C-alpha cells in the first residue's frame, strides 16, 4: 500500500511539472514600423511579462549584430538591418522564439 502511495505522489509531481512547463510558453511578434525600425513585443502564455528577456538580432551567417533586452513594457525596438536577419527572443533553454526577418512586415 505504501508503495502505491509513493507511486501516486511521484506521478502527481510529474503531471504538475509538465503542466507548469506548458503554461509558460514564450510568445514574441515583430512588426516593421515602415520607418526603418522594427518593434518586437513579447510575453508568456500565462500572462507573465517579458521585461528583461534577452533579444538578439542576427545576420544571415548567425553573427549577433545587436543585443538588447525587452523593456518594462515587454517591447524592443531597433533599426531594421540591411539584408537577411532574424530576431531571437531568448528567455532561456527551451524558451526561445526565432523570427525570420522576411516574416516581419508592415
């Protein structure tokens, strides 16, 4: 009986851990402002702020050309780079969002 209770406790812990992992999915969208700048907005699926989350702007070769962080309003604005680029919303391992520059439109 005690073994069954231990197994149920372990199973409950696994389920709760998995549920909390899915409840904190990173979200990020970027928009071309039409004036040579790009605005990115971020957050998490549970409503958490993305304030302070690292943002990388990378060129086609994977080199970082700009590094910053989301503002307290969970926004990041930057000058649109020439050529191909991507934006990486980096909230830690397993919590990254990559947006190709060709997908960022007005």
